[in-house]
C-alpha cells in the first residue's frame, strides 16, 4: 500500500518544489486537494464565479489543484497578477508595521535545518524518493528500509515564524539597549495544517513578535488588535465584512492566555485572516534554556523577562478575502439597449496589480505602436504598473474594457489616430466607466497624483 500511495504522491509533485512535507504523500492529502470544482460562470454562486475570474484574470494558474489551494488559504501557482497582488499586500503590511510609531525591526530566519526547538514538519527529497521507487534491484523489504531511512534523514520545515523570532531575540537586545517594548517582524513561507487532516501545505505568513512589559501585555494586545482591524478595513470595499473577536478557550494557541482573531465573512462562513496571541514568557524562556539573565530587559528601572505577543497573518487567504470583497456585479445596457451584468474587480488602488492598460484598438499603425511602447516605458520608469497594448490588438475596445474590469485595472488609455494628430488620448476609469480626453504629456502626472491620493485614503 505504501508504494501505491508513494506513486500517486510522485505524480502530484512533478511540478512542485523539490522538497515537500513528507506527510503530504498520504492518500488523504491528495484526495483533499481535489474537493473544489470550478464550474462554469454562475452568478448565483459568487465563490465559483470568483475562482473562475481568478484564472481568467491571470491571478491564479489554471488547474483544479491551484484554485482548490487558493480557496483554502494556501500557496498555489499564481499568475502574473496574483504575484503582483501578493507583493502589494505584503508591502502594505510591512509598511503598516514599520510605521506604527513603535520600534519594529525586520529579520529573516531559515525555513529549515536550524530549528533549535525541534518543531517543524519533516520534508522529503522527492528526487531521491523517485529513484527508490524506480529502482528494480531492491526487494520490498530493502526498499521499505531505505524509504524509512530517507524519512529519518529529512530536514524540518518551519510551521510558524514565531520560533525564529524567539531564537533571534537575544541577538538584538543591544540594538534596543535592553529597553522595552520592541518587535521583530518577518514575512515568509510556513507549512500550515490543511483542513485538519494532519497534512500540511505552504502558506505565506506575515509575523510580528512583540516583546513588552508583563504589566502592560493586555493593553498592548488591545492596541495591536485595534490597529490591525483598522488596517484590514482600510483597503476594503465593504469594511464591515472584516471584523474581530476574542478567541474561545478551545481556539487558543498552546501557551496563550488570551487571543484575538481578525476574520473575514466568506459566503461559506468566517475564516481567520490574522491571529493575535498573548503568550506570556514561557516560550521565550524555553527557547533560551531558561536563563533569565540572558533575556531580561529594562521596564523603567526594573529588569524583567518580557512577555510575548504574536501577530500572524495568512497572506494567501487575505488575497482571497480582498478579491471577494472587491468583486461587484454591475448592471449595464449594451448598444442595443440589452441589459447585462458587468463583473468588476474593484480592488483598492494601492492593491490593484495593474494601474493602467494601454490599448491601440484594431489595425494599429506603426506610429501608434511606437507611441504605445514609449508611453509604456514612461509608466514603468515612474513605478506605475502598466499592461502593454501589444498583447491584444484583435479585440474590440468594449471587449477589452470588460476584460480589464475583471482584471481590476484602474484605467484604460486608448491610443488612436487622433492621438497622433493632437496628442489627446481617451482615459477610461474602471470605477465610473467615464471617458475623458487627456493630453499624452499629462497622463503620467495624473496617475502619480491619483496614486498619492490613494495612499492617503
């Protein structure tokens, strides 16, 4: 039976990373990855409609496995817009933590091989495993023994970012003159439970580990819970769908005395985007061998062992939450006065992966292409993410507008024959669908002013 499961596991891993959780080869994990079916567009089911839009809009790579993992808040193969959305979200998370008027320092810890706590998830060398499965010179007993040896030699992949911060804590005490409070922040991959099955999958985490005085732990937990909820709602089209609540006793992380959960209301129920835990000093002491003198800090004039508050976000599930929150169905009449629904992904301008799309229409001339290429380069040099007009030159303007609305593109700019004569181009807004003429020399400044205003929203 073990060889049958291993062969099924090998097929699933051919396009994945060379090192994967060894628990992932069990049949239950493979079966779990194929629960969700992306059906044809059905407006009565917003979840399926969103997953279909994610694939068609280049956010998630095509395939059952990827949409399934994405819906569960796990890493999948992202498309070009998905990569940009995650990057924008991580940048905003990092900026909010660093600009919170409290001392927070960035760190980077190893994903495996240096975990002093012994915690983590074992991983397999898939290439070595494949060689064992294909080797004909070994009998069943020998092959079983070699696979067991491979499992024992596997490295440990982290299941959270907390442990790395606790291990680095003492290294940076001199940086803060042993004064409280301060925090260590990190973003990266960790292996999270998949549907309570015992299997794990990669998830992108953002972690703040806050060290504070024991007498002010509760106040700091409330402080961070309030700030974090404000941050989540800042980019939301419907802020009320983001909320916070106290964690129940059976939901508390091991070692936590109190917790706060920031959740999003999906159609299938609430899912946790961020956990805030009050962990006391036990894990910090354990990580540092129980040597209190090594980890003590000043709280005023008094030396104390700090208490730990852990703030950890699932950024993959956060992407799903913001995309669901921003998806709208708009009623519109076509040229024949026929009513139809227009799907618009109204992502916040700061998060939107593409700020402007360039369009030349059908039958573009060489001069139009040159203008389009020059404008594209001007936008990119200014740090404005732009979609090239040369990608699709066969579709009509209306079809392109529909496509760009579903991609969440903020503005569409049409370069036509009139642009060559007068320098004017048509600028269409995603949110209002209003078209207005702007001179080609003004559009970069217009976009930069728009984005500066969006960051202040």
